[in-house]
């Protein structure tokens, strides 16, 4: 009965995600001259697009290195395992609805290197928090020293003010959230006792496993308590997003669009907002944010902006997905979190360190 309910919920999420994708793409392509978009894509400079793809793949490798740094308090991870998990996870993010790839990536690594799944899941949360800190910092640089925007209309000023407000809200939320995380470490035992006590009243045998899950989960966030390692992770994150800025600038130059580097800080903030929409690879939301950003703030032709949005989404997601589609059958993996979570007869030769 419970299994049927879970399956029904998942089915609803998948259908909702796919319907949302169709709606957003329909809005994205509204009033578009497909011949003009096709011409823009055809005349894009291939060499620069290949450079953008190389930068995108390099940024994924940098994410692997940073992920290993984040997981140091949990245990030792093999670079090959973290790399494979990242490739398969981002393939899932690209192809599956509701960002299921964020579940696939930690599960793959947990199985291959025998790490607690709760800790690897928490490490993804740590990644997201650090990424948000970096993105908000870049966006504040844009707000303090904005590039020239001579085509900015009154509506554009209103949109920019809305984005400015969103940036402050996200920044404030990050401060509060990070403070709460530090508080959890300081009062970890008290917190776990408080949370698990109601579970113990329902069924006493559940309390100890649930407490172990929470302890392992907090281990995945433990990097926040290690200043030297946290500094290295923050520097890695800065470098990752500098590379992402480079891949966007290369994509814009491929379409003969020469915008100041600071403009990329705004566009990247907008793509992150677009990726919050739970569609495969942020399809629709990502495209619309690039299109709106280029037309509203920088006066780019609507059809050219549409072509750039299509190309930039492809640069960010398709190469890693193609690599993943090769790796999945090669290593006997799956894009289903349930199948990945099943016990495996394979035993890793690398044992994790005790934190």
C-alpha cells in the first residue's frame, strides 16, 4: 500500500515536470522566427563553441575534486569513483525530471566506495550551499559595479530591482541557513536526541538507526567545521564559477556578441534561478532566463538571444550527458535511484577512513 502511494506520488511529479517542460518551452519559443534562430545557430563559430564545451567539461572535473575535499571528514574516496558518480549524476539531472540526478550521484559513490549514503547526500547539500555563496558574491559584484546597459527599459529596471531583491533575500537566507548548520554541530547530541525521541515513542527499534542516519548526515556537512579545508573548498568553488563564466563568455563570442565579463555574473544568476524549475536539465526555465537576460538588459535581438540560449544550454548539459550515456552501460549502472540502492555483490577494494 505504501509502495503504491510512493509510486503514485513519483508518477505525479514526473508528469508535472514533463508538462511544465512543454509549457516553458512553448513560452520560450513564442514569437520566435525559427529561420532567424536557425541562421544564428548555423553561423555560430564552431571553434569558440568547442572551447566553451571544453570549459564546461573542465568545470565538471573541478566539481569532482571539490566533492572529494568536502567528503574528507567522512572517508576516503577514489577519484575514479567520484568522477563516475558525477558523470552519471549530471546525466540524470539532464535527462530525468525533478532533479533526480542529485540523488543518483551520492548513491553511486556510496555503493562504490562503501560510504554512508546519508553522508554523501549531505555532501550535495554542502555543495549547494557553497555554490550559492559563490553565485551571490558574483552577483553582488555585478550590483556594485554594473556594466553599461544603454538599452535598459523601464520594465528592465523593474526586473533588475526584482533580481536585486532576490539576491538580498537569498543572501540573507544563506546567512541564516549557515548559522543553523553551525548550531547543529555545536548542539549535535541534543539535536539528535530531540529529533529521534518522537520516533522512539512510535517504535523503539527505529530510534537508534535514525540517530545513526542523522549522525552520518551531519558528517557530510562536517567540512564546515574545518577552517583550512573549508577555505580550500571555497577557493575551489570560486575557480569552478570563474570557469563557468569563461564558458558563457566563449558562447556569447561564438555568436559575435562581445559583452563585459560582469554581464556574465547577471546572466549566470538568472540561469541558476531557471534551474530551480524541476524540469530535465532545467529545460525551459534555463532557456527563458538566458533569453530574458540578453534581450531585457543588453538589447540583444530576440531571435539571436533564443539561439544563444539553445546553444548555451547544450554546452552546459549535452556533452556530460553523452559521456554518461556511454558510461552507464559500460559500468553496469542505472539512472534509477531504486536500482542503484539495491545491494551489490561488488566490494570495493578501498575502505573509507574513519572520520
